[in-house]
C-alpha cells in the first residue's frame, strides 16, 4: 500500500468509527472496494477485476458452507448481499465511468459480470439448501483453498498458470514475465480455513454475511494480517469499543509510528540490506554482517510497521486487532522469539496443526518417546510455516532452520534444568546469561533470514561462508 | 497453596514440566509468555487438566491470551466445572 492509499483508508476508518448505525455494512462496502482498488496489475488486465471477484466468491461460498440456520435468514443478509453485488457491478461499470485514477476501465462487459454474480448467487443458495452434503463440501473447501494456496505460492506453477492465461487471451508475450499476484489470498485463506475447521468442530458462532465478510476481508488487515480469530473479532464488531480521547491518541500514535517504521526506517534500510547482487559482489565479512543485520531490521520494521497501521486503523472503528509482534529481537531464546514474531500466524499453526498432532501423539496407546514427538512436531510445524511464505527450497530451509533450533533449545533446556550450577543462579549471572541469550537468539534468527531472503539456497550458503570468512 | 486446583497445577508443572519437584510457583507468575512452559508442554498441561478436572481445553485456547498464570488457569477450570 502507498502512503496515499493508507491516508484515504484512515479517513474512511474515521468516518465509519463515527457513524452511529450501519458500521458493519460501511466496513463491508469499504473492504469490498479496497479488494478491487488495491489489487496490483496482472499479466492481463481483466484479472484486476476477476481476482477480487474470486476472493469475494470464495468468501461467499465459505460463508454458505459454515452458516447456521439462524444466521442465514434473508432478512439478516439482504443488505450485505446488495452491497457486495452493487460494488462489484460498480467496479465493472468503470468501463463506462472511466475513473482511471481510481480503478482500471478495462473491465469485462457488464453481461459477463452479471452472469457471474447470478451464477454465484445460485450456487450459494444451492449450498444453503443442500445441507446433507455440507460435511463433504466443507472438506472439499478445505482441500480447494489449500490447493489454490499451493498453486499461487509455487513459483513454477504460478508462472505456468500466468503463461496459460496470457496465451488464452493472446496478450503481449512480454507480459509473461509477470506472474500473477492474488492480493491478500494468504491471509484470507487462513481466516477461511479457521472458520471451516471451527464449523467442523462445532465451535463457530452463527455469522451473517456482513459479519463473515467483515472478518475475512477487513480492509486494515487484509493485505498483511494480523490473522484474528472470528469469535473475538465479531464480539467487537457487534459492540465496538468506544473511542475515548486516549484511544484517539493511541490510534494516531500507532498509525504514525507504523508509517515511520515502514516508509522511513524499513525503506532506508532497504538500501543496504542483503540481496543477491550484494552477496555475490562483496568480499568483506564485516560488510556482509552489516547487510545481514540491515535486512533483519528491515523486515522487522516493514512488517511490524504494517501491523501498527492495521491495528491503528482497526481501533478507529472500535476493533482491537491482535498484536503480531512483541519486541522479538530482545528475547533470550528461540521459543520466546516465536512467541513474539508474527504471533497471529504461529498461533494459527499451533491451533490447527501443532496442538492437534501433539495431542494425538501424546494420547496414542503406545506413545513415541518425548524427544521423537518434539522433533517431528517442531520440525514439521516450522517447515509448514516456512512454506506458507512460498513453496520454495529457501523457505523450506528457513523453516527447517527454526524447527531444528527450537528442538535443540528444547533438549538443552531439558538437560540443563536440573543441572544449573550455583554460580549461574545469582542475579548478576542471570542478567549476563540473559543478555548472552538475546545475542545468540538474534544472530541465529538473522542467519536464518539468509535462506528466507535470498531465493537461491546456493547463494544463501555462499553468504553464510562469507559471513564466517570461509571464503 | 490453599486452593486444591492451584496446588495440583503447581505440583504438576513443577514436577512434570520443570522437573524441579517442590519448586514454588506464585499464582501470578507468567507461565507461557515467559517461555517457562513451551508449546509442547502446554499440550501436556492441557491433557493433564482434562484428565484431572474433567474439563475441556480447546486447541485454540492454548495460549497466553486465554491463561498466562496459575490464577487464570484455575479460574478457567472453575468456570467450566460449574457449567
């Protein structure tokens, strides 16, 4: 997002936060508009229209699959449905209005957009009516969301799909170099998966279309998180937190701090942060460490800056989004680091992957030894977290790096727990050991960024050797 | 500790998780965000609570927001037992 886009969204958030009635629908309208408006340009231009429509369609179908009898009555949903349809059609009609500075005017013909909207409405009603098949459809939806996720996150596959779409349209072959970007899908997909899993386990509260969409595509958090939990979000959606003077100050500070982190600190650090070119050109180990640390801080300030902006914007509308960062680089071990880095994503993986499989393995009739369970669960969880960022060798190795680190830390803590020497128990030694822990943890995390940031693991390995003066 | 729930929790955490029998844990000492109980031991703690007190703790609730010290965990158990 650009500063201008953020500024406009902040103004809209302030307006929504001040209207006494219809906040849910206001948020829905802005969020739907933002999905079209923020979608970056694509291999061929009508995807600027069809990708946002696909986001709305998937969200609508997931709502139908997870809705309850009391929440799917027409009376509670017609206004939200009308907003979704009108905004979609208005965006399409930009081919007539031609407000080029806001949105593309090369949208599909109205008949086609109408046909798709009509088709979706029919499918939604069929899903709602045919409740017998809902278990099957819920499972199918989980699989489909994950499949799409894997396709758009795997560079080879997404290039293939983009190339196919370009050929299909007979567009300029030069465009083939731009792979398709589906804005916000990673975050929206994980919110939808959460609602479907909770529906399956009977925990999902009844949700109207407006509530479900406001949660899934909430405009402050739809491009970069955090990934909230729906029951928490909807509680505040129904009874928005009041905005006292202090809250205005807090929100404003959060927004300014976030913008400063993102557009000043992170963007300045970007000049000297780790890149393929720098790694291959630089010979001195000292400079390599400077580039590595610059990247470590760049990614932190960039991402936590975005989170600050999202939280500040949400608060203006009476919604307190969850924190995503809690001074992660000041933690004295890797467990604490992961309790304070991208917290809403790790919590998601704990809830839907780590906890259930650990629970199952611990409750098995003949449980495996503890260290084997920890090894399997930690490593697999973190490789999956790595792959969430992209299905590439680099992200997988990054996940493995952290999984192994956590496993080693776990075993070390277990070993040392009953063997802490007397000298290490004094307050001063605790402080020194704590500081040493912060130093080690930060450097371990920083070295991990090599595999995260440098797409090619061979280059990352080259960088590692240069850092330690082996080359 | 006077409260039998808290006493049982304290004993389980100090003996089974921290492997330091007899270690005192104050009721408001942070358990999760401090890293004292890691994510693996947290699942064990949930299984212990479920077996001992016959209340369910969901996978989504194993985090510092739901409970982060003995007081909060004991309160959670109490509230579910009353239902």
